[in-house]
């Protein structure tokens, strides 16, 4: 077939047939006649200078195909010829990022042809080879995924497949996005925002994971500036202000590093060698290889630090940084000593990535010093080779023979890390996950079952627990983990192991272990892997799983979930749903249900009195544990015994107490000396230490006021001072009594304290006054005290009071008082039904 006077080739695409020129000379002539000719020729020469094996003829042909395919097309926003964009992409790749590989530059020229023109992938493969076609295919797939605006598992798999075929797909895509964002002002606000968010949430994390800092830093900063211009300007102002304010200090530190480095090498070479031509040449080479440059955080990096630390960017102390590049690894560590002499070394910033490189090949020494007690300056110390790796990451490896690209081994791309990272919406979580993956290391886990074993190879971040390691590797393994062996010693499954694991044995069983995974899994990746695993189960499984975990936690309170569900079905169902959705930890859920049981509205059923024989050393922890489980009315330790009085408002508490007592009987540290159940009212003569007794009448009055406020009645709290009462003249005492009686007549609750004879006398006077006035009788609580303040804190209840009055041992404030007044309120409501106050 002949087209435009030259031999043509047929392309069938999307149900249509096209005929395009087949001769290379046609495309060369098309370039020569175009307005782009000068730029394309310059690019070919520059690429040849970067890579002697660069195929210029192939490059010219690709440029011609680009011009032919996009002829007549205009860019939607600017209106310029569409070919301007792919040529601009090649210019940026060659000039700024020093890319001189023909396959990659050909793909850059043709990256939009398959998506937007008649050119097919088979045509590119036939004319330019499978490598260039593979890159174009990867870029086309990414373009299609972006149109979906959906980061789901299927699309991520396609994306990862493109990267594992040729990682240069990512490099070209980021350069492409950089160019597009520079022209973002032409886009609508919605499109501009979407493109910026995609860059920050998708491409920047991926570029950082691959170590392509020369790409990720400018892309992140540009997208951040376009997306949040005001915040970018604010943070940029903070950084500029710090640089200006500390310019003299930073310049002085740089000069000191150079001077000390020179002294170091003069001393190393020796004065005699320095004056020889060879020695002078070596010294000059060492100094020429030394680079000291200021490299503060970018506004985007400062913003990310502020997010992680939960603070304002103006409060970040480590924005300033100096990068030092030297000739050898030994020089790196020599410079470390020199830098630590400039201020106070800060151990928290030290990282030895030279001997412990990151997953993407990043190597460097990190440290920081404190200047004048307020200024933190960070340092990166590395060789020139390390600097190249820091800029290019996994693409820093040298080209193969003939200038051909070699796909680096990136095994972590095949794991679930990326899927988890891209699905995470929380900014702080996403940052943490990216940093974790960057520090992750290959790990071999020996999974030991009852009758067989297997090896699982995975990537684990440092400082994870055996349980987290198992969940990250395979949640089904983690759910059945029983024990772990690390470095020939048994390891606690929930305790983080310092550093990277390397190898570990995990012993698993057949049955699922029901633990509070929400509390035990602190690593973000482990938490997300666990959540994904649970989300993949059906609702029946999730409910049963959450119920078993909750039941295990309720055992600490001597409760059973089935019993609680029988009384409070709706509350239990709601708690199970909250557990499944990750809204509450199982420990907190169990505590809430225990409070529900002990705070029942059934009314006072009975009271348990418990006496335990134990030592003084165990009494405190025993009482603390009892208070967490039961609503103690009173409790104390005296003469080798812990005594406690526990009101029960729910029948569920009966089984709870029986299980608690059974547990104590098996406990060597305590034994049950007395255990009985009594019906209210409770009147006994125990003596209990209460160090806060001098405050309790005030506290009780406040509590009573709150409890009875709904009834509209007043509360009177009186203390009959045994020292002051005899000194008051009789006539004045009568006047005072009359005034008090008027207030008492309006009271719903009366608290009277004093010596017994005065309390009795005053009570008789009140009853007489109220009978004369025909006033309703208040509910009265009497308590006996000998002094205004009783440092020894001993309170003895009145046991001779007849119904309807109560004698309560008012002790253990914060535990007994709520119970007492709830009970008094019920009694008050019952006895005053029909009255009005």
C-alpha cells in the first residue's frame, strides 16, 4: 500500500483500519521540515553525549512518528501543537535528569500515541522493539487508570505490573506530571486539585519508595504549591526566615567543616608528603571531592513533618540541614567526628544507613547537633556514589554493556505494601507506611506447625513484634500464632523486637487465638492487614470473632458475654459492631460492659461482705483490682485482712462474684476468710481507715444535691461543732435553732454530724419543730464525729437508728458515695410519693 507517495502499513485498531507510512526516511524528512527540527537534533546530540550507544536514527524516526500521529492535534488548554508536549518531556528527561537511553526517550516521544491516535502498540513494537513498546504500554495503562480516578486493588495490580516490567515507566510518568502541573493554571480548579492530589498521594510516595528523590522532591513541592498556595507561602516564609536569621551560623559551620577536613588530611598525609607533587595532588583531590551545601527542608517536607508530629510548621526545630559529600566511606565517618565538635550531638537524629542501607539502596550517615541550646542543624554525610543513589534510587545502577538499561530487582513491588499505602486516606498513616517500607528488610519466617513447617519470605519494617510480623506476612498465620523464637530464645509475641528481624520461627496452631488485636497491633501496616483480613470474612464470622475476643477480655472481670447478652442484647450487639468496625478496643468494650452490669437500674439486690487473708504487700494491688471490677461500698486493710463491702444491683454480679471467689481460692497470695451475702439495709460495725474523712460531709452534700435536684427539694448539711456548741448562749442558740429549723423544714435531705448526744438532741428538736409546723419530714442521715477534723479518719456508724433512717459507714469516697445516694434517692422517692416540695 502506498500513502503520500511512500510505502505504507496497515494498522487495525478499535474496529477501524488505518494506513500509515512504513519507511523510516519519511519520518526523518517530516522532522527536518518541521519547526521542531532544531530542538530534536540538539536532543539527539545531548543524548549521544550521555550514552555513546544512543541510537540517533531510531530517535529521529520516533520523533517523526510523534509528529505524524499528532498532526492537527492541539493541546486542550494552551492551544499549541500537541507534539510540543512529548518533545518537552524528552527535553526535560535529557537536560534535567540526564537520561540518554534510546528506548526510554522513544517511549517518551510516543507515550500518548496509543491512547490518542491511530498508532497501535504492535506498530511501536514492530518498529522500535519490545522494550520501548513495553514502556509505552505501561504509560498507557497508567493513563487509563487515572481516568478511572479509582485506586482499587485491580488497578493497583495493573500499575504494579507495569512497574515490574520496566520501572522507567514511573520516571517518565513523574516527569510528565511535572510538566502538566507547571501548566496547571490553565486547568479548572477541580482538575488542578485532582492532579495535585494524585501527585502527592500516589506518585510522590512511590517515587520516594524507589529512592528517586531528584524526581519526588520537585514534584511534591510543585503539587503542594499549586494545591495549597497560602500554606506553601507561609511555610516557605518560615524556612527563608530561618535561613536568613542563621546565615552566619550556617556559613561558619560549612567553613569549619572544610577547614577541619583539610587539617585532618594534612595530618593523615604528613607534612613531608603534602609538599611533594604526589601528596599535593592527593590533598587537592580530597578537597575537590568535598562538597558542603545547605539543603533545608522544602515547604512540602516541613508540612509533612508538622503532620506527623501534630504541630505547627513554625514549631519544627530541625528544618535546617547541611549535606556533606566526600570521597570515601572512611571519610564519611571522619567527617562525623568533625561535625559532632560543632555543637551538642543529638543521638535521636543519628542513623547509620551506610552500614544499614534502605530497601531502595539509599546509604548515608544522618546526624544533628544543637547550637547555642536552641538551633538544631541536621547533617547528611555521604559519598558521591551514595549521592547518585539518593537522587536516582533504584535507577542509579550503571547501564549494561552497549548502553542498555537493566531492570533492577524490586521484590517489594510484588507485596501488598503498595495496595495498603494507596488505599490509606489518613495523611499521617500514609507517611508512616512509606517510611516503614523504605526501612523494611527481607525477612525469612519459619512457620512451624504441629506436623510440618514452611518458609515465608516477606519484607518487614524494624521494631515490630512477632505477632505484627506474622500478621504482615499473612494474617491467617498471625491469627493462629501461639509462640515465637528469635535468636534461639522465646520471644514475647506482643513485644517489639529492636531493629530488623532477619530470621524468626513462628509456632502456630490449628485454632484461631482470640486476642485484643486492636490493642496488640501498633504497627500501621499490621493493623491495616488485619482489618483487610477481617473485612474479607462474612458477617457471621466477624461477629463470632469479635464476640470471642470480647468474651476473653470479659473474663478479666469474671463475666461472660452470653450472660450479659441475655440481659442487655441491644447493648451487646452494638458493642460487637463497634469492635468489628475498629471503633473500640476489646479491653475498653469489656470495661464498658462491666460498668453497665454494675450500674444496673434494677435497684439494690443484696450486698456481699468479703474478708480476705493476705499480706500487706499484696493488699493494695488486691484492692485496686477489686475496685476495677466491682463497685466497692467500702474497703480497707487492717490486721492482715482485706475487708470489702460490695453492693449488687444486677443478678449478673452474683455469678461474677462467685467466679472471683473461686479464683481467689486458687490464689496463693490471698485466701477467703469470710464471704456472705446480706440484704439491705446494711448496718455493721467495721472500723475503716479513711484519710479524707474531714472532707466527706461537704462531698456528700454536693452529691446529694445532684441526686435530688430533679425532686426540687433542698439539701441541708450540718455539722454540730462539739467545741463551739457549749459556748453559745441558750437564747442565741434558740434563735439559731429557729433559723436552722426553717431551712430544715424545706429540706428533702438532711445530713447531721457531731457527737452522739448532740446529734440525738438536735434530731429530737427537729422532729418536735416539724410536728408543730406540720412540715413534711425530711430523709435524715446521721453521722457521728467527735471533732471538726479527725486526722486519724476513723468513722463509726450509728447502729441504733431505727427505721426509716439509715446508719451507713460513709467511707471510700469515690466508690461508696454514689451508691449511697442512689439508694437514698430510691428510698426518698418511695417514702415521699405524692408529696410536693
